[in-house]
C-alpha cells in the first residue's frame, strides 16, 4: 500500500493478475497480467514506486520499478529473485539472487553492491543503524551486513540450539526475522525462539520451553509445535504458535528483554494466518473472524465477522485492510 492505493495479486489457477485499488473508496484503478501460472512476482511498494522483483516480460525475466499511479516504468534490471527486502532508511532494494544478495538503488535501479554467501540466503530484514540481518542458508548462521556497503558486521552460529533429534528433524532457522530496538528475534523449526543483540550478534536469551519432542502421527514424524516471532511492540515480542495438531494455536506476548511470558491468547483455530501489529494493537485472523487485540494485556478490543475465512489483515493509518478469498474490505 502506498500513495492511497492498495496492490493485490489474484490467481485463477492459470494466471496471476496484479491490481490496484483506491484505499479510500475501494474502486479498482487498474489491473494487468502479472504472470502465467500460480505464482506471481514478489511485490513491494515504497514512496511512489511499486517494485516487482521477478517480472515475466515475454521470454525475459526482469526486476523493475513502476510508478504507482501511472504504471510508467522507472527502471529495469536483469537481477531477479523471489526474496526481496526494501530499506526506506537507506533507499536500497535487496534482492536474493542465488547465493548472493544484490543491493540496488531503489530510485535508479543501479547496483550498489553484491555480496556472496556460503549458502543461498533464506531471508533478510532491515534494522536500525543501517543493518541488513540475513538468515544464511540452512546451517544455522545469522549475519548482519552494512546496508550501504555490504560489509559483514558480525556472524552468529545458532546451530547448537537445533533440535537434538537430527534423524527426525532437519532443523534450520525459520525465514521470519523480527527486529526490535536492540534485539533480533528468530526461531527454529525444532522449536527454539532466540533473541540476539543487534549490535554484536551475541545471544541474549533462548526460550527453552517451546522445544517438545517430534510429533508421530499416521506413520510419519513431524516437527514439533514452535513459537514464531511476529512483531516487536513497545517492550514486548509477539510470537505465534505454529504447527499445532488437534488444538488451537496460541498468540503469546513475551518480555522482549527476558523471553518470559506476559500473557497468552487462544486464537480458536489451528495454525491461523499471520497476525499483524500496529502500535499496541494486534490484528489476528481466526477462521471467518478478525480479532483485534490489545497488545498490553491480550484482551479483545473488537471482533469482526465475515462470510468466509480471513486471509490477511493489514493496518494502515486509521484503516485496516482485510482480504478474504473473494473480497477486499476496509475497516475504519
């Protein structure tokens, strides 16, 4: 969302379309084919640009920036990738391309730097102080690089916190990275939630109660339920329970400095969609409802019901944009 417009991608099974809607009226401003097949290009917006990191232009695959209103092309490059991070602070677009991260000038599309890693980076997130936090591959390495130059500031290996049952679980750092004021929060598929110092990469605390045994069901062995960091708000880290079986997932608020539980909230469904946060308010999809939660104490502020399951809820200014499988809805 930017410049009073909401951008969404839809898929009919054969094609993916990209469309723009007016944020305040809901009227469609434009629509165009984005890709053939089920998966569309990574989509980010910032300023008055819309960034499309893997756009199919005939037989050529490119990345490009277009004006949000006119769709006029601002720039294009042959650097492509399905994982993209935007830093409004430094004005860079970071594209994961194979085992490299390539930093582009977001206004011009020129390459500022490119840095190679031992494995293909799985995720990245921007942080204060001009840092880019990178989840490097599957071996448990997290790195911080200078967003302006690509120079590595620190590396930290967290593989010693992987699940001990290596035969049942191929553990790794999950893709979600949440950055706070002084800490970086990550989790593993084996059930560990960790906090690291932003300035040095040193481990501040490890939430140990969330690493149960693997789940055996129907002749198969599955990873355990785990806590995934969702958002940093004030002095709290919100974390959602993932991969629960036969029981509702729980949203937790943890003291960000210690990892101790402050409150918990049962969402009512197994493995709900990702909650989103604005200020001290959390928006939690729960089947065909959207629950608005006070982050200070975990109480329900508002409950909205819909005719079908909620896919996403995105707060912006005084509105919350909700998508279901068929509808785009603005809540005031």
